[in-house]
C-alpha cells in the first residue's frame, strides 16, 4: 500500500486544518484507515480511525476537536482538525489496517502540522 498525506501547515492556536491521505495499491483487504502523529522526541500515537463502514474512533486528546472521514470511492481519508492547540504540533501520518488487525508497515512521508502564534 502506498500512502500520500497532504494538508499540513502552520496555524495559530484555535485555528483549523484539513489533512488528506490517498491510499493506493493492495487495498482490497482493508478494514480501516487511521491517522497517527509523532511529536519530536515522542512515540507515534494513534489519533483517529475509521472503519470501511464509517465508524470513527478518537484518542481522548482530540475528541470533540478532530473529525475523521473517508471517501471509499477514492480510497482517501481526511482529518478535519479544529480548535488546534500547540500540543497538536507533530508530523501526521495516515495508515491502513487490514482485516487481520495489523497496520501496514509502509508509512507515507507524513505532513507537518505546527500550531504556534
């Protein structure tokens, strides 16, 4: 699976960004897509997931502020981020989860999100 993220940038606290991720390749056995993020010096963490049926799940730190959605016809997943905080600053990556429950080992290049005044 190949993953291409886009949409990151510099935004002030309280602002919004919308990230996109297009998946291609061996996608027929996908169960879910998700967004992860990694801040400098920290481990990569799961931010949000959405199943092929459209059921979302969020980390507590982003509930009520972030919304994940997907377009199955385009194999694309989105992350709408509102009320951004400086602690949301990180490189954001998308990934795909197979029906086996495992996530792909092929990561995209990620997209940088910086929240700063």
